[in-house]
C-alpha cells in the first residue's frame, strides 16, 4: 500500500533541512544553510525568507524549522495510531503511515540539529543571565554573549520545549509517552539534553527570575513524570549526565540530586542506578577506581529532603544486600554495593545516619544466628535464615577492604555462633566444603583484625560455651536446635556406634569424647591460625586463673574444669612449637624449661664443652661479652611457612627439623627475655644453664641458627653485666647517672625490637662519647666513659651503619661524628676499614648491588665525619687520603665507589685544604692521568686546525673509541667497572676545581710561596689536558666542568708567580 502523501511531503521537506537532497556546493557553511532554508521555503510554498543573519542565527532558524518538521511528522503518526485503533483495517492504516529506515535516520538527524543548533545555544546564553553565588570560572574559549537578546532567547527556548512536551506526551502531562519512533528516538538519544533545559527553567526560583528569564513551572511535572515512567537505568543515566552541566546553578543541582535519590527508592532503583553508573563494565573489568566508589557511596547516602534516615535506609540497605548476593550481577556492581554498605556502616560523618544503617543492616545479618529459627520456615522468611545471612556476610567481606571497624560490627556479635557452627561442621564428613571454607575464612578474618580487648572478650564467650547448637541438613540449610536434640556422649557406646566411632577415628587421643564445647583441639587450632599474640596470651592467663578458681571451688563444674585443663594442655602442645612461641606462655619458668630442653636435645646429646672464656664469670665481664653483633634480617622471620606445614601434623610429635626447633627455641628465649626485663640468674637458676647452650650454638650452629644464638648471647650477657654492677644510689637523678650505668642502659635499649627504642640507645652512647661541658669554666672536657668501652661503642656504631632503616643509620652517623672529637683516629680507621676492606683482587670485582649500596652509605657517614672534623682534619690526613685515593686508582672497582671516593676527597678539600697539602702534586698528577686516560672524545673529528693542534699536543690522551653504549649508564649498571662513565670524570674535575681553588686561596693568604710549590710541568699538563677535555669530551657537563677547572688552574698559576 502506498505511503500517506502528507507524510511523504513532510519528510521530503525535512530532507532539505537535513541535507539529504543534493544541492550545489556553496563556498562556506553559512551559504549551505541559506541554500537549505531557501529550498525548504520553496518546497513548502512559503515566501523565501531574508536569511542575512550570522551563522548562529542561521543555525538557530534551521533548528526551529527542523523541529516543526518533526512535530508535523509526529502529529501524523499519532493520528494514524488513533485511526488504526478506531478502524477495523488496522494493518492497512499502519502500512500507510509506516516510516522506513532511511526516513527514521532523517528524523534522528533533524532531532540532532534541533538540540545542537537551537536548544543548547539558547540554554547556554540563558544560563549566563541567571545570577548565582556558586564559584564558576568562565572558560577562556567561551564567546561573549549579548544579554540584550536574552528575552527573545528565553521565549524561543520556551516555545521549543513546549513543542517537545507535546511531541512526547501528546495527551497531557500525565499521559503515557507516544509510542512512535520519534518519541523513542528522543528518549533514547536526547533524554539528558531535553531534561537539562527543563530543569534550568522549570526549577528556576522566583527571586532569580527577571523580565528576561522567567520560570516555566509547567515543566516540573513533565520532568518528574518522564523520569518516573522511564526505566531506572535510563532515568539515572540522564540525570547523571545533567548533574555536572548544571552544577553551577545550586537550585538545579539540588533538584537533580533530589530526583536521583528518588530513583533509588523505586523498585530495583539501586541496581538500576549501579547499572547506569557502570555502563562501561567491559572497560573496567574487576578494577574500580576508589574515587568512583566513593562518589557512588556519597550518592547512595544522600537522603531526600523530608525523609528520615531510618525510612530511607530501610529502603536502600535491603536493595544493596540483594545486589551483593544476586546472581548474574557484574562484579563491579557487587563491589560498589559492598563498598557503599561499608561506608554507611563505618562513616564518622553522621552518627545518626550510621545508627539508622546499623538498625536496618545488622538485624538482617545477626538475628538468624542469635534467634532460633523454626525448622518449618515459610518462603517469606528466606531473608532471615542463617545460610542467606552467611552468604551476605561472605559477599560483603570479599568485596570490601579489610576495615577493622566494619569487620567488628558485622561479625563480633555472632562470632560465638559462627565458631560453634564451624566446630560442628568440622566433625561432619558429608557437608559442603565451600561452607566449611567460608566459615574458616570469616573467623580467620575477624581474628586477625579485631582489637585485642574485643577479641579477648568475644573468645571468652566461646570458651564459656556460647553460640548454641546447630544442624545442617542434606540440602545445606542451617538451623539452630535445642540442647536436648544433641546426641549425648553415652550414645557413642552403643554397639553400633562403637564400631562406627572406631572406624571414623572418634576414639583418637585428640577426639572430643565428652563433647566439650568448644572442642579444645579446634579452639586452639583457631588461636594458632589467627596468630594473635596479645589475644592468645591473655586467653591463656584467663584459662589458668579459671582452672585455679574451679579447682578451689567444691561446687565447681567438673566438666568446665576439664575443659579449661584440656585447652591449656592443647595450647602448650600446639603453640609451644609455633612460629610465634610467645603467644601464650607469659610465665617464664615453663618457657625456659622448654628452651633448655630444646637447645639441649636438638644438637647432640652431650653438647661440646664451651670455652671457659665465653662462659659466665661472676667476677667480671670481658669486652667481647659486650660486643654487639650484626642482627640478621631473618632473625624474626622464623619461616612463615612453618605454621602451615605443621598444622595438619599430629601435635604429639613435633615435625620441626633440628635447625627449626633450635631457631624456634632461640626466638622463644629472646621473646621471653624481652617480656621479662628483670629475668636473670638471680631469680631463675636455669638461665645460667641456657647461657652455656646458647654460647655453644653461637659457635657451632648453622648459618640460620648462629645469628639468633649471637643475639641471645648478647642479651644474656647484658643481663649478666647489669646484675654484676651495683645499683646506683636512689638519691641520684637520671641526669646524675654514672657513665657505666648509662652504657649498660644503652646496651639494653639496643636489644629492643622497637625502632625508636634502639635509636634512643644509640643516642645514649653518643652522649657518652661526646665531650662534656664543665659547669664552672664552660669549656669542653674529655668524655666520662672509660676508654676501655670505646672499641665496643665504635663497633656498635659501625654495625648500625649497615642497618636498613634510615633512622638507625642517621643516629649511627651522628654517633660517629661525635666520636671524632675524642677518638678521631679510631673512628676513621674503623670507617675506612668497612669502606675499603676486601676490595683488592677478585673480591673487588664481584660486588653486588647491595654491597655497593652499603659501601656508599658508609661513604655518606664518612663524609659527615670529615665535615665534623673541621680544621682538625690534617691530623687524620695520613689515614684518610691514601686509603681514599687508593680506591680511586682501582680500575676494577664499580664506578660508583670510585666516584664516592673522589667525592670524599672533595669534601676533605672543602673542610680543610691544609689536610691535602702534602699530597698536592700526587693528587694533581693522578687526576690529570685519570682524565687523559678516561676521557671519551666526541665521534666527530675536529675541522679546525687549532683543534687538530690541540689534539697533537695531548698525545698522551687515549683517543680510542671507548665510548659506552647509549643505554649503559652508571645509574642503570651500578656494579659495572666502566671507567668511561661520565660521572667519574665529573667527580675528578670537581675535585680538581676545588683543589686548585683552595690552594689558590691558601697561596694568596700565605706569606710563603715555597710551601705551595707545584712544578710547572704539572700545571702545563693540567692546562693541556683540561683544554682538550673542554673541547673534545662527548659529555657536555664534563666539557663545562673542564673549562671551569682550566680557569682554576690558570688562577693557581698566577698565584704561584705572584700575580
């Protein structure tokens, strides 16, 4: 059947505006629009208009005419629908008014023209005219708008919006949308573009309106009705697109936020909102930016005006829990919902809102475990069954960050019930393993993050038997049962059950035959798995006190007494060989007995005799007994994998190897000594026997055991030293403590695992070696510490230099700098030995990056000590300069070490030029040789004859092509001994510049030139070499520094001849 002629005519007229009809090719856009408008007027039989305005005016006119075409088409389509509904020939009427794909594409083009050339430009001009107090910075590219045209623009925009309202809702503001393709195209593609001007004008307050811009109140019901009939996802998408564009208008932003929050309250509103916000799920994958999650959380926490927090969250929170547990929801949406719930429950911004969320959410998760659920539950009670609550808890914990506050609120009230359920599931062989794993994970997560006080109180409820009795049926449903429904222990001894118990291992040594609750073995395994020293230790002490109380009470429950005793025995059995041995044993006597037994039996039955010099001496201590040994980085690691290896092994036999048991015993000893500062031979005789065993392992143990044994020997030696010194008088204050007591105090602090405490020990040692100020003369005197302790203190500082922590390193550097004043030569010797030892031969070629970094750090400390010396540096020049320059000459060393040595020599020149005066000729000659040999010339050959002559004069310079590859640098290859790296030449030139400058200054200030004589041949070689390097070196920085050094040599020459 032929298409309706009126519809064909209107569509053909729109083709001229859309550019579908071929026309001549005008020279510019303006001419194109004029041509289209004229052709359109001619086609519809209208007098040609005078289209002489600007491009913007032509675009606006084109948009108006395009909207007229769309409106006429919509009217015809609406009439066809009405006629078809009233006529019996429905199919014929529909065919007559059918729109083809090509015509529909043309309608979409016309709609795009309307919004792009009419709606948006008009709205932009009107928004500028609306006064606002919000901070808004105009873009520099925004054109200047003529405000005199605002009244006409406002009227025109109102007319256009009224046309759109009639297109979409032809039967009134509360009717259903027209079911035509045009309405669908507007709502699908231009919904946000239509809502934006409606919100700006529809919600315009009267106090902001004027004669130019008037509010259009009739647009409000249209917008509210429109977004209420659209799908939630489509409505939210449109509002979210509008929100940032109207953010400078507070009233529009408030209205948009209000409408967004109302969308959340619709059925499926939260899920639709999340689907809209995560429309780019494929691009995100499972990783969601934190900023985006926080933005969604704030959106979901925005309570609509006039609504109480409880009413709002009563609607939102169940929707969020449904999203978290629903099937088929993308992971990003589940994570966003879980994140929002966590922020609602733990946010500190509003206590009222947080309490409202807790009132709604926590009963959904806790009541199924706290209240008994009938076995016959209706389908409507699914939200309150334990399995559903457990599923929700697991989803929340998996999809949120491990926040202790959140985990505490979600799990602490139901931990006794969850532990009881998990314990009973462990005894069932036919049960879903996923359910077991979920409970283990939830309990483990809670135990690791809960606070100490809360964890102790909650687990003590578990010990008291709280949590109820649980039953899991074949379908996996969980329900709470009465105590009478439990199987009594006596039923095990029926003939049938006896055979079954023997087959299933229920009569094993660790079997809970009397059905004690909690099961001691499972409870201790849980304490072991969470690895909480504070909780397990306190629980152990409480168990001991409870056992003692029950034993002394004649009316005490014997079953509970037995429970306490079995838990204590299990804790001693399982946790004594744990990686963290001090989790439970706070009474040192039992621990020390275990340590002595472990150290005495894991090596040999008869330990080798210990050197009498290393044994405890009642009459005094040697210096070696007080030496601090290097702390191995693995001392406190203890092998984290050991815990998982021995959990499934029988607890009656320790599976640890000899070295593991020895290391565990030594770690246990160190922890007990730390927890009991007063523990010594005076109050425990077993300490003396342990000391002999520790000395044996320190001398004969493996590489894994020796560091632990040495540290333990040091701690015990300090204890023995403290007890061998008489206590100071009580009348003395802290400031009046003797130097020896302060030394012992510093040694004690250095054994503490807390970093600031160890640093304070270094500070005390620094005070001991620093010169004192006498009260009367205010002059410096020698340190109060005896010189016999100086080697030990120096060893402590030197070993602390190798500590990875910068805080300890800096304190050690300060201590060494303080020792320079009184013990300079010893300090320099110790530093130089660590800095330059074992560098000759092959040892210097096999250095790792860690070795280079360590020596560089020592070099930094040496630089600080050099700077601290000041004018006293010449006293130590014979120790310092030869060692440093010997490193510079070692071509096999990594380049960073040679550069570091040159930097230290340069620091010496800056500190005291006189210190290097005896070595001036040797240093200059060596630097010249280094530059001549290691200079890397540019690849281009010099074109000037003067450059060639300069190259001929420097015949000793190695001109071979030894430049390194572009990718090879000293920073990228710090262990390579490549002397062609530019930093080496830069350091040498810097040192030479400082050297010549310092000597020049000394010559000008001195009255005798003979002291500073430098051979002319040396100066000539220096000028020639530096001139060549300044011109030919491939490194631009080297060339500049060579020029500066050359100027310094010229000034030195002038000073030497008296100019």
